[in-house]
C-alpha cells in the first residue's frame, strides 16, 4: 500500500475547488444573462406597442379635426405627415 503525501492531495483539492467555483459562477452568470435578455426583449415589444398606440390616437384625433372642419361645408385643404 502506497501512501500519498498530504501536500499533494491538498493541492489537488484546491485546484478542484477553484475549477468547480469558476464553473458554477459561469453557469449562474449565463443564466442571468439569458433571463435578462428575455426581459429586455419583452419590454422592447411592450414599448413599441405603446408607442404605436399613441401614434394611432394622434392620427385619429387629426382625422377627427379634419372631419369637423370639412363638415362646415367650406373648401379646406389639410396636409398631414406621419
């Protein structure tokens, strides 16, 4: 039976501990990045939808204003830019 020296076993334990800690940290950070990416994507879609809703409401208000002016029976001209 051959005995190992304590210093060699301790060195392997330290290196193994370092590698395991580094691996676990990388996995956790990767998970956080994936979760944050999904959150940002959902938030971007919601902001885009809200902005399109605001633009649609402004356009509808402009059309309503033109309709009110045109209902007076006069000759009118309106320019709109989107």
